[in-house]
């Protein structure tokens, strides 16, 4: 059974972030450049919020705001839920499902280790289930 630390080790701990005072258009450009659906909003290494495609669609586009004139801090999601690296993939998936979020920063002793997405956790859980099925089939065959 995978834990969050193992998932981060496999995917890498790259962290991309934007500042709260940046304009939304810059945050969207950064997300596109990195091929991600959300970015942490940080100041001096401290998590201030999360900015996602969902925030952009609902709080900028549908609110008829300008992405060139709206600052990230006006539309980011905050406070941000985090997860401990010792938690299991299943625990992370349950938290994301319950809170209807798609990204979780991984924090240990106050330090940011990385970010996991719902896709990362689904892949880990499916891999664990596949391994368990293979082991059970092997056991049944003798």
C-alpha cells in the first residue's frame, strides 16, 4: 500500500507556485507552461492558498472579471488543506473526495515537500489493487 511520501518520490517533488499579488493571467500562463491544473500561492515559502483551473473558471470567467486586472489573492482558494507524507494514498483520496478538491500539498514538520493530485493517488491505489489481485490469483493457483 503506497503512502504519500512514496508517491512523491516516484513523481518528483517539483513545486510550482505564484505570488498572491500576481495577476491571474500570469498564473494561468504558468499553469499552461508546466502542464498543471493548479498552483500553490506562496509568499516567502509560506502557503497562502491554491489557484486552480476551477478558480479561474468560476471566480474569474463566470464572475466576468479580467484576468489581466484581477490578482491571484482575490480568487484563490484558502485556507489550503494539506496532507502528511505518512498518510496512505487511500486516506488522501478519501480526503480529496470528501472535500471535493483535486490537489493536496504534502507538508511535514511545517515544511512543504510537494504536491499530489487526485490522479497521482488514483494511479497509486489502482496499482496497489492490481498487485493484490495478482498475489491472490497466485495464492489460489497454488
